[in-house]
């Protein structure tokens, strides 16, 4: 980024959120954010000099209150990153109505609540960039991803509409769709050696993603170098959604 910016990260204590925060702080930007776990907030504060609040992203009143407070304490909010979500892997017939509601709440509802809150502020500034996260499973069919693919696919549609709605106000909206990434959230899937190896073999490049891989792309999308980019979903998935690799000899 070419100048100091104020960036808010929802889910700042997560694997991708914290990796992005470290990059932004190292570049001299002002970073603040929110998360739900007080324990993780304290742990990140010990490593990084950032202001973090405890907010339940699935509670619209708490989200509104956070953005109102953040806008009062900063001259303007230049960018918002919604690094919040869950991983849920079950076929539809084994997904209970409660499971479905939890997936939608954690992923799609939380994203909309943040979108609603930050656009109220950013459109008055007539400048700003928002970044959300989808999944490679919204790009191509991957077994047992019905619920999470539906929720994340909704995010992709949401940012395209928002990009159209607020383009005249100078606001940009984009998304990143990673495949499985080595973060604490993915530990139930890759925590065992067998699970990790199976996950690697699913990807044409033979590896899963790293949080810094995704954070680097996010950093660029927030920067002035990407000022002509809006309404797009960028896939970072080791090729899983688009290519079939040549079989090994």
C-alpha cells in the first residue's frame, strides 16, 4: 500500500486474519479489529500492537456498535476485512437444521451484518475497500460441502451486488476463495498425518494453502495497486477448482 491506512479486520485472531494483520502492521498501517474469543485476543495482543475488541459477529447490534465506535476513534476507515467463518463438512442428508442455521449464521449472516455496518460509514467517506472470504467449494463441486458452499456462494453474490450499489460512492468490494488452508480452523481436517496427506493429494500442486499465501493476496486487494478492481472473487486454491493434473508416471 502506498500510504498509511486504517484497516479493520473482523476475525483478527484467526489464522488468515492474524497473518494479514502482521503484514499490514509491518508496512506501517493502523490495524484494529474484533474477535469473539477473549483468550485469543489476549494472545494476539502479546505479539502485535493492535487494538482489538470482543464482538460476536453474529450479533448485528454488537457489530453496529463496534463500527460506530471505530469510526469515532479514527479519521476514517479505509478498509474492512471479514476473515470470519467456519468449516463444516457433511453431506446434506447428515446436516441437521441446527447445523445448517449455524453455518449460515457464522458465514453468511455475519458477513452481511458487517457489510451493512461498514457501508453506512464508508459511503459517507466516499472511499473504502471491503474484502470477504468465500471458498473454492463455491467454485466447483466438492463432496460433503453443500452447506458451507451455499453460505460462501452467497457471499460471492453479495459482494458483486454491493460493488454495483456503492461504486458511485467510491467503494470497492472483493472476495478471496481459498481452498483448505493451514490454520487452526482447519485442524480437525488436517490435524492427523493421514488427513493432511489426503488433503494435499486433492490439490494439483500437491500442497494445501498457507495463511501467508492468502494474506499476501488480501494485502494487494486492499492496496492502491488494486484501485481498479471491484466485484471480483479471486481463487487461491492450488488449482483444485479449475484443473485436472497430468497423472504421475
